């Protein structure tokens, strides 16, 4: 059956949770109100333990089954994005400049639905650790929870997660074993020269000219430093300089990201970026500073855990609606840090086709929540079977 009957009966309740979360988005590690909402629901469900403040505002809840056994982790992210929503939905964001544009409100809701079901039924042997994580969009939350001893403290032996997909039909699941989502390193390049009048460029040391040269040269990393079968993306997403037409500014800025699946490719690209910046700076008599804020590991699904997760997804969605060999995605997820610490898998769940994630018109489809909650619940019951 595609959705567990008792979870199907929660659909209206889950919709209420999700729309509340959608209307009250929080950013980064500062998810205090979201965490409090989650903890309140978990107390209502009667889980065995609730631990707050893990990784600053993360929540971990434990539910023990009818017999002893190992601990399986299920993770959902809680944070939103610094964007202005344009959906016009009745439950749209009430916080200017913030919105749930990546479905984390839906991820949290699906794990809450599974939590309610598992706390009521407890048809498993062992313990489930429900991990509600802040700071996925900033890349801080997963590492912060790990630094607080997430795996060791709660004895987690395996961990799984879901992410919504607005590019797939409702109720379909997709993933692949091995590298599934890319590593990402962002870069901040600040170029310092000497400003002056636009009519006398010879008296200036032009950071804009250097920025243009650096930007063009960075594109050669992909074209001339990478093998054809190595997947690499170098994207410049910000260029900032100057304030008027007739002034050569003193500073310029370039920002962007590098994405790949293999550590050696990522390290090569970052080394080439530094060499290009320093070489152009020396040639054009400017100085350069290179900064980084995010370094996320690739999301690498454990092959055995992925095969098992796909078997559970087939129970929920059916054979024809489960894709186990999807091409790797160039998007990134800080769940990769958790998969580097413990085996597990991330799957994507189709919510029906519509505006993409990180678009101002995106909204999670509440009809997808029963599928995700059923998947989480079945995963626990199949992974931790009663004797």
C-alpha cells in the first residue's frame, strides 16, 4: 500500500504543522522557534527522550521499540532561506526577506508524522533517533550536530534522510548508490587596487580589469585542468565593483562556488583558483584576498544502505515509481557530513512538477508528506524488525 493508513489519517494535521512552519521561517543555526515547535509536538506524541540545543538549536528525540537493538537515525532539516516569497499562498512567509524555498518545512513535517506513528505503534526492535537539524543552507548544521557528539552520544549506527523534488511526479522516489550530490566550496575573492578618475586609468591600479581577467581565467579550470570524465562546475555568482561611471574604484569582489564529486578534483580546482588569482594580481599590480565560508563534503550514499532504502521506497511507491540509478546531482547537502560519519542514504521524494527549489515561487506540496512519513516509518520497521 502506498501510504500507511494511520499516517494517511494524519494528512490534515501534517498540513497544519507544515503551513505553520512555512509561515514562520528561520535562518541558519538560529531556529529557536522552529525547534520549540518540534519539541512541543514530540512531547505530545510521547517520545521517550527529547534533547534540545544539539548543534545550537538542533533537536534529537529517541523512541524505543518493543525490544532492544541498535539505533537508526532519521534526519530532517529545519532552516529557511534569505529570500522574498512570491507564492501568494495564504500560509506564505510572515517574515520579510525569509522563506522556506527548499522544502525544509516539509522535511520536518514528514519526520514529525513518522515520529507520531512510531511513538504510537513501536513495532520495531531497537531505538530510532529523530534528528531535526538547523543550518543546512549555511552548511553549519550537520557539522555542528556532529561536533556535539550526535552519533556517539545517541549510539546511531546508520542514518537516512529525504529531500523533496519539484522535478518529479508526486510520490516517486529517486537516488543512487555512491556519490549522489556534489561537494561544494564557495569562494570570496577581494581585489584591492588604487582608484582614480576614469579619464586617467594610467594613474590607477584597476581592480575591475583584474576582476574581469580573473573571471575569464577561472573558466579555464574546467576547460583545461579537468579530464572530460571528471564532473566539475565552477560558477561565478557575484561580481561587485564601483558606484558611478567616471570613477575607477579601489576594490572589486567576485563570489561563487566550485562543485565536484571527488576530493582530489575539488582540491585541484581550489589550488588553480588561488594560482590564477595570485598570478593575475601580480601581473596587474593589485593585491588579492581569497576567503571561504562553506566547504561541504559530497553526499555519498552507502551502497548496501541505499539498496535497502530503495526496497522500502518500493513498498511505499511501487516498483515503477522508484528510481535507483538517477544521475548524480550537482546540488549539495550538508547531510554528506553525516554520511561520512555513518552509513546511510539520502533519497529524493517527488512532490509534483512546479517551481524549483531556491525559487521565490516554490512551495512544498502537502500531498507529498504522507509518502515521506510512510517511508521513514517503514524504514524503521524493516531495518529494526521485531524477533
